[in-house]
C-alpha cells in the first residue's frame, strides 16, 4: 500500500471509495465533488461509474453505484442492480478503503428506510460496516436548524443506530456549495478509519464475488440465446409477410398492469403527449392520436396492487378491466401488460398478474405483450439480461405472452424510435394472430353497465340519506372532551388517521403492536385518540394473533373521559367482502354491540378513487361493505392524503362525530356492555373447543397471565414530510 506520513498522520496516497445509497441521495454529485469532475451527469446511474481525480495532492478513485428505492427492501431491488453493488467492489480492486453511505439529511428516515439501508449494505457482507462512513447530503435544505431539530426523534434514533453501526463515523455536507475544508474533514474521517482498520481496505468474500460473477456470465449467455430466439420469432415468415400485408391504420391498444407500473406514462409516450400522470388512474380512459401516420386509440385502465391477490382488488376496478375493451370498437389489437424494470419481479406478483388477467378470459394471453417501463434504469443491461436475471416468475409471464415484449423509457418520451419499434411489433403480432382482435363478451359488458347504473342510483340515494340525517340532528354543541378509538385491519391507515386528526405525527410510522393513547387539542377541543393494533384483514378472529384480541378487549379498561367514538378505519381503494366483514364483526364484538351506535366508518386513501365518489365505491363493492356502513347508521367519512384539504376533512369528521354523540346523548357505553368481557370469553371458549386444546392448558394460561394493556404516552414527534411519493404503499410484509 502506498502511504504517506504528513505532520505525523499517515494516510493512503491512492484512496479508493465506493458510494452507496438510495436513488437521488446525491451520490453522483458527491462523486463529482470528490474527484473534481465539473460536468454533472443528469441521467440516472444504472451501472457503476468509475471516476478518478486528485484531491489535496492525493489520487482518489470513486465508484458511483446505482441507488435503490428507499422505501423498498433489498428483496424488491432487481437482481442486476444488486449484482452491480457487489461489482462496485471489484471495480476498485483489491477493494475500497471506505464505503460512503450517502443519505439526504432533509428527507424522512423511517424504520423501512433504515431496514432498506441495512439490507442493501449487507449485500456486501457484515464486515462492510467497519469500513463505512455516513455522508449526509443536502445540508443547505435544513438551513440553520440542527440535525436533531430537522429529523425528529424517531428518525434521530434510527439515524443514530446507523451512525453507531458505522462506528460513529459521519459527515454532513452541502454538495452544491461544499467548501474544500468540508471535503478535507471527510477525508480526515476516512483516514482515521483506515488507520483504525490497520491500513486495510475492505475485501469481499472471494467466493461470494466469484459466485456473483458466475451468475452474471450465465445471465449474459442465456440472454443472448433468448434474444436470438425472440428475433427469429419476430422475423418468422408469417410475421414478415403479415407485416407487409396488414398495415394497421386504426390501431387499438389497452394498457393494463399493476399500480404505478407506468401505464399512463406509456400512453403518453406512445401518443407523444405530456398529459400529467401524477394521479392514479381510477377509471378507464380512452385517448387518441396520430402516430407515424396511424390513428392510435389507447385505453388506460386502473392498476392492481402488484403483490396482492385479485381478492384484494375492489369490485369496481375489476369491472373497469372487464369494461376496457368495449372502449375499443371492434376490439383491441393488443393488450400491453406493463411492468417496471427497476423492481424485482416475484412469484407473488406473477400470481397476482395471472389472476387479474384471468378475469379477461384465457384467450387474453394471445393478444398480450409485456411492456417494460423505466427502461432508463437498465443502462447497458439488455432487457433479456433483466428477464434472465429475475428468474422463473418473470420468464413465466414473458412465455405466457408468447415471448413478446418491448421496453419503453417514458422519461425520454421524445425518442420516437422506441414507439416506432413498438407499433411495428404490434403489427407483426396482429399478423401472427391473423388479424383477430381481443374482445370481451358483449353479455359481460352489458352486465357491468347494468351494475354501474344500479350502483349510481343507490349511491345517489345514500348521499340523500346522509343529507337528511344531517338536517334531522340539531346543531351539536362541542363536547368538552372527546375520545376516538381507531379500529380496523392492519395497514388500514389507523395511525395515519390519528396523525391527520391531530395535524401532526403523534403516532409512529411502524406497525402498531399495542394500544397507544395520545392527547391533544384540535379546533379548541380536547381530544384523546387511542390507536390499536390491526387484525389480519380476512382471517377470522381465532386465526388472528391473540395479542390483538387482548389489546382490544383490555382497551376498555383505559380511563377514557368524555364522549366516545369508534372510528372503523378501512382503505377506500381495497376490497371489503364477506371474510373482511366477519373479521371486523368478530373483533368488534369484543367491545359489545353498542360499538355500532358509536361507530363511524372512516375510509382512508380516498385520493386513490379519482373522480369516483365513495358512495359509488360502497355500492359497487357489494353487500358486505354496505352492511357495515348501514350498521353504523350510514355514518362514514373519507380521508385523503393531501395537505390542502387536510384540516377541512378533519373539521367535517369532528362535526359528524359530534352529531353522533348528540344523537347518543343518553347512553353511557362504559356502564353497559363494554365492561363485559363475556363475549370475549365465549369466543375464547369456542376457539379452544375448535382447536381441541384443553382449557387452561399451559400456553393459554401463560399468555393470559401476561395480558396487560401497554399504553404509551410519550412526547410525540413533529410531522416531517419530504413529500416523496410512496412507490407502493400497501403490501403485506
Ligand atoms: N424514470 C422513469 N420514470 C417513469 C417511467 N415510466 C413512468 N415513470 C414514473 O412512474 C410513476 C408512475 O407512472 P404512471 O404512468 O402514473 O403509472 P400508472 O401505471 O399509470 O399508475 P396508476 O394509474 O396509479 O396505476 C410516475 O411518477 C412516472 O413519472 C420511466 O420509464 N422512467
Ligand atoms: Mg395511470
């Protein structure tokens, strides 16, 4: 090793650094800064980039790497990107002196972000932590505030964990205007670490490195074979002949796929329009335009949650899919099944995709082509390498589509070549299908239309009933103290609802595992909110963890003052069928039957419904959801995740609660059934009987002995929002 001794401090003359971090954390800018490269690279870093430079008279080599999505676990990062992380070490053989973990200091840092950092870093092995330094970027965005003031206590403790894991080595930078002295400080930290590590650089387990290199070679070889097969297929005599014989003047395309897959963006790219796509597509949309001398019709459809089975998709979304082809008179030439290349593709996703496609009939695959989006994230990796790298799940889907696929980079929608190629492939495919188009049975479309007509009428009637109810209750007086209990299945948005009501982050971002009580004042009214752990959406109580039942049952022992309301929290954009209703009924029965009189259904994520009103969603979803809303006396409310309407939606909810409290003025829940735990006992007895376990067996007694309502009443954190859109928000872990 080439070391220098200056003013008594020894340091490495040829310093090698690897930069890791999530997307847009500032890695490339930092790499440029350290190596003195003035030219900023505007595109996303898809492969490792090696930069050389000189700093303070020393040679520095920096390996910039592709970043991961900060909300996602390493499991969700595509294979080729994880392999790039491993390769970063080989790019600066014999190994880097330091791995700089780049993190934006002004961004939210939640538990899932921490976990993501840990998982991605540990791709390199546990030993990497001894060579890691945290570099916080975007110092200028937090102005004069201290780090602690900005990140909040939850983030602070998580970042502290990270800094501790890196041997307390960290540095804060403002890359835009970094002074040489700031960089010097960073190098001093690195030098001290290298010295502490006995002048050793980080070395990866050789076997592991060879294994990854072997995998990459295999991936490359198989990708070449696939490319050849697919090329032959496109160039087959039928395809060529057909291409010449059937130029399609009026092309009709349906875009479908999981949520956020890039369907609407792909529509824009094909039609070369720049219609904004920030909102979720919640109903079929037909758009038309002239492309390369053809008249192209595109039907965009609502997506499904990529990892969830079709049972979780709301009825309305499924009906929209059935309806889509009727917007293409004479049928669709192709269905483009949209998929992202910047994310891994799992068996779960394949299952979900096949289930949703099955709604459209078995013959649908004959007309389907996989449309890969986020092509910009592939860099030099070919789409065939991506397909081979992702494994059987993706290969299965590609094969079901007869090996037809195309890649789009929607960020570069001005690149006409990619669209010309796509249209060309569609024409060949139509030729291979002998000109036939995909059409949904007329009978099914008629049924859908009839259902929508009925649902619209019922929705109007529900709105009318709500208005009548509002008018019958006289203007309610403000209650002196109000207690709101949040109840619902897991990840329904209970804690989020609590935070929205308080207008600040009073409940943490992680999974709620026990009852948490918080106090605050909203619109001059003292409010207590009790957050509870959610049950599994469609499992009956006996199969749900005992702890949840214990927490709900014991929650009544809390000293709750003033008026009380139960907020039954559901996601507006998810299915709610008989199993979900049963789970809800059984869990609520632990609180006695009067929970219905004091209950109000709160739908979260209303923004996901687009222009569709919640009443229409309730009527389309079916009898289970209608029963629930009716059982709560037609009391319901919606919350959407937009800061502008936030306070108004809270005011309206509080008014609805006050009207309910007024109507229930004579009752006092705590003196009646809610104190009784007999129902809970009955359910427990039934469960024990069904399981054939002797009552009072050791395990049961053990858990009962531990029943304790654990109530947290800590100081809460300030809301700290970086405004970053969730890449996908509702998946079971
Ligand atoms: N970098 C990059 N971003 C893309 C690409 N395609 C889409 N996006 C982004 O991905 C996000 C989701 O894209 P949409 O087109 O709205 O996805 P969608 O499938 O229509 O989403 P839903 O209608 O919500 O189901 C947007 O922020 C797009 O800007 C792409 O090729 N490259
Ligand atoms: Mg869309």
